[in-house]
C-alpha cells in the first residue's frame, strides 16, 4: 500500500535529521494518512479512501466529498477518486 493521499497526491518528502554536532542523516517525512469512509451526497453511498489529515479538513471545509472533487484537478487524484468524480458528474448531468 503506497503512502500517497488519494485526494491530494501528497506523498513522502525527504530531508535530514540534524544532530547537535551538525551530523546529517537522511530521513523521510510521511504524510498523516487515515483510512476513512466519505459519503457522496449525489450518489448516496460511501467510499473507503486513504486520505491525509489535511485533505480531510479541506473536504470538510469545502462542504463534502462532492464539492471537493468538483474543484479538484485530475492529475493529483488517484484512479479510484477519478472514477468517483466521473460518477458524480454523470449523476449531476442526468439529474439536470
């Protein structure tokens, strides 16, 4: 299982641990990923996604999964999130 957020594409970063003696050793900064169920209001069902905590706050701020995916750019979304976005768009066009 990769350590990449399915909604934002946020992944591990690299940097250094710097000791008091200024010795540098490589380290990885991992994103705070959580397995969550997000509910789509349009589709009326929930989806299990592996999402960073920052993305979860953004989803809440924008008003839910549907609103977040409507404004999200395609390249940063996972294949699963892209399929959800297409299904929501399709359901919205059929309703209109």
